[in-house]
C-alpha cells in the first residue's frame, strides 16, 4: 500500500470522478442506465478510496500532514503538485466523496428537465473533482485551480437544470465568485513574492510565517478574505447564495450547501489564518461581528420566506455564521467547533435540500403555505423532514448542536489578542440567534409536516412516501447526523490535533 | 558589441540558408499557389487550400529542424533564429493551419477568388514568420507591411458587399496612416543613433538626445497600437472584422494582431529596454484604456464577430499590461513580464481562432452572426455548442481551459513588478469580460431552440476546432507545455 499512501490514494479520490466524466464522453447520450451506472461507479470508487484513506490515516498524529505527495509541476514559478491531508481536511474530504456519491444515487431517482443525464452526470463528476481537490491541495496555486474549477460545472448545473430564474442565478453565482477569487489570487501572488524563497507551498509558508510587515499581511488578508468570504458566504457577500440555492436542481443545491460553501471556511483555516497570523488577529473582530450579523440576519430572513428551498438557503447563511464565529475566536474550541459545524451543516443541510427536492417532486410546489400535513399523508417522509429540521436547529444529541455550542464557548474566552468584552457580546448575539433559529425551524415544521393535508393534495395522487432509492441516498446522512451528535469525539478526536497546531501558530494558549 | 560585430561580419558574406528555410518554403508555397490557380479549372480551385496546408506543414518541418540548432544570426544581423523566433514561427504556422480550416468551406462555397485568397493569406503569414526573426528596423517594417497589405485586399474580397468594401477601405486608410506614423518614429530612432540594428540602437541610446528618443518611441508605439487595435486606436477593428469575410476577420484578430505584438515586443525588449521609464507609462495608459473600453463596448454587442472584435481589443489590453511592467534593470520581473506576454499571445491565438471557427461554422448554412440566433444551440448541435463554450470560457480565463493560465501569468508578473493598480484593473476587467462571454454561453445552453435541425459542421472545421480545444485543455492541465517554451524564448 505504499504507493497508495504516497499521494496516489488522494490523487485517485480526486481524479477518479474526472476520469468518469471523460469516460462518459464516449457513451451514447440516450443510454440512461449506462450513464447513471458509470457515474455511480466512479463516484463510488472515489468514496471507496476515501474510506481506504481513512484506514491508512494515522489518527494518533492527526496534526501532521499525511498521505502526502509532492511532485514537480510548474517549476518556473516553483509551484508544485503538493497534496496531503491532516485532521482538518480529512473529514471534509470524506464528506465530499460521500455526499457526491449519494448525489449520484439520487440521480437514479430523478433528473430534472430537460433531462440529458449524460451532461448532468459528467458535470457533477467534474464538480466533485474540484471539491475533493480543494481539500487536499497544499499548494496555493493548485488550491486556486480546484477552487475555480467548480465554477463552470455549477454554472451549467444551475443554468440548464435549474428553476425559473436559473439564468440570473447562474450568472450571479459565477460572476460573484469570480470577482472574489480574482482578489484571492492577487493575495496568493502577493504572498508568493513576499516569501523567501518564493513559494506557493502552504506548509512552507505556514512554517515561515509571520513574514512581511503588518500592513502587507493586512492587505494580503483582505484579498484572501474577499475570495473566501464570498464563497462561505459571509454577510454582506451572501446575496448570490439564496438565488443559486433556490434555482439549482436538487443535486446542485445539495453539493453547493454541503461542500462548496466549506471551501470558503476551509480556506480561512487552512490558508488565511496560519499564513497571515497577525492579520488574522486584526481581522478577527470584524469577522466575528459579520458572523453574528449573518446569524441573526439569516434567521430573520428565514421568518420571511415563503419558499421552502429559499428558507433552507437563508438558514445556511446563519449556520455558516456560526462557523465563522468559531473561526473568529481563534481558539481551540472555536475552530474545532467550526470544523464540526462545517461537517454537520454539510450533513444536515444536504439532507434538507434532498428533502426539499423530493418534496417538489411530489407536490410540484415549494410554497410553504401550500404544503402541510405530511406526517399524516406520508408519515415517513414527514418524520425525516422533522428530524432534519430539528437537527438543523441544534438540538443536543444531533450533529447541529456541537458546532454552535463550541463556537459560543470559544467566544466566551477568545484568543488573548482579542477583545473579551466584544466577543462576550457576540456570544450573546449568537445565543439569540440560536433561539431565532429554533423558532423558524419549528414554525416551518409546524406548517409543512404537521397540520392538515391541504384540499388540493387530499386525493394523494403522485404523493408517495419515501422510496427505496431515496432511502439509499439518505440513510448514510441520517445515521451520521445522529452518530456525530451522540458521539462528537468521532470528529473532534480527528480535528483537535490539527487545530491545536493551528492555534499554536496564532500564538494563543488555546 | 565586438562579439556581435564579429558575428555579423562572419555571417554577412554567406547567407545562412538553413536559418531562413521556413521563410523560403512559405514564400515558394505562396508562388506555387498563385501559379497553380491559373491552371486549375474553376471547380478545382479549392485545391489551393490543401496545397497551402502542405506548404505550411513544410514550413513547420523547417522550423522543427531548427530547434536545438542554437541561435543563428544571418543577413548581417537583421535576422535571428532564437527560441523566441522559433516559438512564434510555430504559433503563426499552427494558426495559419487553423485559418485555412476556417477558410476552406467558406471560400469554396462562396467561390470568392480562392487562389488569390490563399496566396494573399500565405504572404501575410510569411510576414508574421519574418517578423519573429526580424532584428532591425527595416526588416521589422517590411514584416509589418507584409502582414498588413495582403490584409487590406483580403478584407475587401467580398466585392459585391458594401460592408466588405467599407471594411477594406477603413482598414487600408488606418493601416497606411499607422505605418506612416511608425515609420516616422523609426526614422527618428535611426536619426538619433545612426543604427538600424536593434542591438546597435540599444547600445547608442544612452548617448542620444532624450526628447528625440521619447518622440521616436511614442510614434512607434502609436503605429503599433493601430496594428494591435489598442484603444484609442481601435476604431477600424470592429467594422473591419464585421465587414470582412469572417475567416479574414479571424486572420486579422489572430495572426495579424499577434504579428504586431511580436514586432512591438522585439522593439521594446531589444532596442528600448533601457529607456523603459519613458514608455512604461504610455503602455500602462494604453493597457487600462484598452481593457476597460474594449470590455465595456463588448458588453453591448449583439453580433458575434463584433463581440469577438471588442473582446479581442480587451485581450490586447491584457498583453499590454505585461509590457507596462518593464523597468530598466529589474531583470527578474522583466523576464516574468516578457514570458507572460509570450504565453498570453500563444494561448490567445488558439482560443480566439477557435471561437472564430465556431462562429463561422454556425453561420455557414442559413445560420447568422447574431447572438440572438444561438439560442438553444446545445440542443441542436451539442458538440459545436460545447466547443464554442470552451473557447469562450478560455477567453474569459476560467478553468478548465488554458486561458486561465494566460491571465494567471500576467497577474503573477504584475504582482512581481508591484503594479497593483494594473493588476486590480485587469482583475475587474476579467469579471466584466466573463459577463459577455457567459451571455453567449447562456444563450446556447440555457435557452430553448427555435429551430430543431442540427447545424452541419464540415469535417475540416470539426477536426480543427477539436484539436484547438484539446490543446487548450492540455495546456490547462500541464502548463509547462507553454511555460517551458516561454522560458526558452527569453532574449
């Protein structure tokens, strides 16, 4: 297995889906079964590789980069094919291969108009390569490529298979992200030229940090901040998200919410914080304030939504706010909580978007006012929706709880370089946010799952309970939501070493 | 300089025939095509195209034979074969083949003066190939005229069409004017230094009259600014592109424009690098104007060729950014800027020619040039739509196409030279540009088709577009394919 541990495993997990997309090019476009089969097999292989990687990963030293490869790539500018994972990135990589695989299964159940499964599947696989790659790249330029590569497939997924306002949503998503990533690239290049010797290697840069004047760090951080904050998205850069999420086809929404948003938060903890530690301390209060605004703003917006999918989209703004609050504390608790929150949000919101998509298949509407009585009419489906919504509001015992709890805990006593009173206020703000979150989610459950079956759906035509394919696509998420909630050490045990290393770099006691 | 003089002395007597072999092959091909056309019956005139293609492939073979043969200087130092020259000769020939593929059905079906067209096109291509090696003022001027003059005639080949006449006339007037301005600038440089060879000018420049040099550089740059359609000297380009036969527009937008840039780069890096302080601000201003104005006007275009024309103007702006980064003595960052310009031009040529090829393929039968009519193309002809989308995405500079690296390297050079303002303006422009490239993609993929029947694409075009797209993807995955060449092309 030595070849597997020396980067081939990670490369396989990343590029198998892209290979699948290439194979699909040679399949006749009308052979539905074969197309879905190939897609599922390649995504499945990537998942399998991901699971083998889990067995090869040495959890006793999860703070170190493992399963690494470092090969020559663009020697002129000393950019290398450097990949590897540690306790921070491994959970996200596994989440990515898992959710992508579940999406390919879900596609057997449903591909929205105008059909064309071949193109749809190929784009999803290409997307997966970009997402997986972002979590293993240890070279800034390599990371940037993977970060950018997701743009085009997602643009097409939204634009071709999306809802009525898909064109607007697709273009907005693309341009907004491109705008941010260009400034991020300029930040990367500035870091490259500031480092001696010039390098794009994240690990070398981390070890060399802090370098450059404080002004340099602040300016470079601003560039990175724009790129990552738009991807997360943080308030006030979030306006692309409700449109993109609402209009995207189910699988697109799931991948966007579950994984692509994490590329932004991951960028903060993998790149911005360790390489520009002084600037990170300067920016942390701003990030914290924006995060709490996002939490409360997201929750308030949710109260006003009439479209279920849009409501879930706005709830993402709030949840990612908790993740960013955790990061802003620059503490062990906060950042562990942030990673926990990323994974939990991926599982829960992914699940919610699956449910919203399936609901649309059954009722042909997403208007909350038109829905109701699911627990009576399709009890299993209604139960799943209630379960996911309750997990989302952060009920202890389910995955959503720990991320929020740790983020708030971290803000009680933030990094010594940060203002304690400010973060105490932020903690209170976040606390209010959790109450509001519970409020709108329970209200949504009440309106959608409980109550009477509306008149027009009373005949129950086309409205069926959860089918087998849906169970197959959803079971892993449902189980993991519970498992991570009951036994948080499952995740915290992996992330903690790496987070401690990071916090150590920031000069905090943790 | 002694060495150079000796070298020149040594080679002046005997012409290095091997060094000029590519030009000889190409010139011979042009003559053969012209003569063959006289003897070919009307329905066999199209044979001029395979004949031209064979000639260009022969030229490529001659170019390949020169690889690794070291730097060669001949014709009294006016003609040099080095990494730079070989790279651009190769780029021109590859683009020449692409243009031939674009032209074939267009001219065969339209029966527009096929023999003459291929002859003119080969002559113009020869201009580009000579330009890559030109190292003195006279040769550079001859090369630029060799590129331009056949272009004037090619632009007017659709004699019956008033727009084509207008295109040719505009192009001619602006072209002649710019040549005159450029020539005047060159004469000033000659007057100030008494040298024609670029190396000689560079050596004597420090002693020369400064205002004279500033004026000279200014006029030369303005002259070239017309050729590369930089704002505010761009007015002719959209009208000329629109009115010309589309393959000619493709030619003007790629080979002709890159030819202008090659001349500009050679002059600036070989003759005037030490006085970069005088011309850097001119380039910075040109770059900012060209990018911004080109993109802003492109936003409003409804005609695909005009869109490509304005987008091509903006693309010139990105290359000008690289030239605006040069500082006397800053070797490392100058080399980076030089390489980024070279990389950009090489990638730009392929992606732009690809986009033109797709537009010509679409318009070929009953189709039109209006972006309106591209709606739903994906449902009608998925391959054509995907290829065009690929070229446009490459022009926009996003993965998974090579255009991404073109922009990244210019950014890299800009940050190294600490020209943050240029980098930011270019970044914002890249976002604006993405909007109009995506607008076409949107039309093709997100909207419903009004017609159902597929667009028939001739095999030649299909192969050409497929190869171009494959090359762009390959360079994206493994950028060393071009960075290596760019590194070897350093002067």
